[in-house]
C-alpha cells in the first residue's frame, strides 16, 4: 500500500465460502434482509503504518453517510467500522475474519472494502458466497475484475458463487489496466522508446507489469517481457539499451524496490524509473539515492487540487470543516464508495433484498452518479468505473511531490 502518501490539498446466521446464507429469507438467487435496520460495513487498516490514511478514508465514508442521512424509506442505515490490520499492516486473516463477521450479520447490505492492492482477494469469495454488495474505494488490482495471466482463472476464481449470484464486487477507483495506460502515456511524453519491465512475482505487481508490456506498442514503446527482480539485474538493465525501467510491485518487503531503483540508475545514470501506486509511499521515496530520486516518476489514482470536480472541491471543504484537517488522497474515494453504496440502496427496487442492491450498483450511470465527488461515472459489467484520474509525482529531498494530475 501507499504508506505515507500526500494529503489531498486533499440471532445471527453463519455462512461459509461456497455455501448459501440462511440470513433472512434465501433462495438460489437472492437474500432478503429481515427488520428495518440496514447495516453497511467498512473494513480498513486502522492500525499499523497505514492508519492515518485509512482513518481519513473512514472519516470520509462517515461524512458521506452523515450528509446523505440515515433513512431509506422506512429503513434506517447503520454503519459499522472494522479494522483489518495489525501493527505490521493489513492482514489477510483479519480481512477474511471481517468479511465472515459481516455475512453472519442478518442486516448487512453492503461491505465497503479494502484499500490495499489485491487485498480484496481475501474478502470477495466470502461476500460473493452470501450475495453481498462489496465496493472497494482503492483496491486497483486487475485480476479482481478482469482476466490477467498473473492470476490463473481470474476474475472468476474470486466469484465461486457466481452461478447463483453473479458478480457482487465493484470499485470506484480505476483498475491498474487504466494505470498501465496512464504510465505508458507519461513515458511516451518523456521520450521513452525502449522499456525494461521488472515484476515482483505477486498478483498485483505481475498483473500491472503484464498490462504495461501488452499496451506498450500502442504508445510507440518497445517493451521487454517482465522479469523477476534479482541480484545483478541492474547491469542487465544497463546492457539492454533500455532508456526506462518500469517496476510492477509494492514498496515491500522493505528496501527491495529501493535497491532495484538505486542499483539501476547507478549502472545507467540516464535511465528513467517508473512505478505504480504500489510504490507510492513516503518510506520508499526516502530510501532512494539522489540519482534515483531525480529519475523517478510514480503514479497513483487521485486528483491534484486544481483537477478536482466541483463536487470534489465541496467534499474537501466539508471534510476540513468536519475534521479540521486536509483529507488524504485516498479519502475522496472512500467518500465516493459510500455515495455509490447509498445510491444503490436508494435505487434498488427493494433495498432489503441483496440482489437488488447489487443490481442497482451495476446499473450506475453518469446520471445516477452525477453528485459523486469524483464526477459522473458509469460502472461496467465487470464492476469497473469509467473514470481514470491519476496523479504523477517526482521525488524531491526524499518526498513525493505531484507535478501532474
């Protein structure tokens, strides 16, 4: 995840994966919620190194609900926050436990999920098994919604109950398929012609590395097949004649990505270095050598202040008034995720029927999302948004500084 990002100046029933729930009234295709309280759950890394940005996302979700009101017809909306991290960071076990907790709750209607790359892979099979709408504010991993060679049988692998419920997951942040194109567009504008691609061997990093390779020719760039990071790779990159390096991966384990960037630019001082949102972190930037800092270009989904739509500017103003601080970059996506869930509940024929809530979310159009802080957008059949806002930053004095949005 992007640790230390810039702020944005801005009687319960039990269900197992693959089994149908007995919550309320269940058929082969739907779950009906009993009672007049509908509960939305949030799962975020509220402890550990990402706690500040996750708390900002949570505050934004709460703000969106407070502004919209807690009534849908005769039903009352309740909101419950869950932590998915320990002191080391987000935990697959905690995410799975959170999602299992949610599907045990008979009044659950939506799960606003994870913000770390590919973290939703832990929760989607569980929420899908119980026909529960899941919306991620900031998980960009390609394989969650689209096929990727990095994840065999993706995305259907995550939807083990799709024969009963279809897709139940979507996101308001653009996927890394869009980020790959944004990266290549930036490379092209900087005169990159030959690109060396490195991947970290994990689903998130491998998928975006493959997407960059696949799309490179469309931007006039010749790209290598992705290779795993290894000792001595810096000399191989220099010998390849590439004028840029793209690294598909995250800023952990500590120092792995930094060592690659530092070694690569030491071997070839003219090399440009590119990385996606998984590298967009303060600790990563701080460990770069002076030469690597001068050569590095990083992207992440988001808006610079002057790129915000009117509703986004209103969000920032309201957030500052409510919490007396500036929201982190990710927070606007948390706000938009809550807006999207509430719009789905309002638009559903019966908000207490889970399948209706899922269907309403997948029917999101620019008209129904006109008030979104992100600007109007549509959700496609895969659960992906039509919007693709990105920030590009350089590293100066060990800190990330945006130069383009």
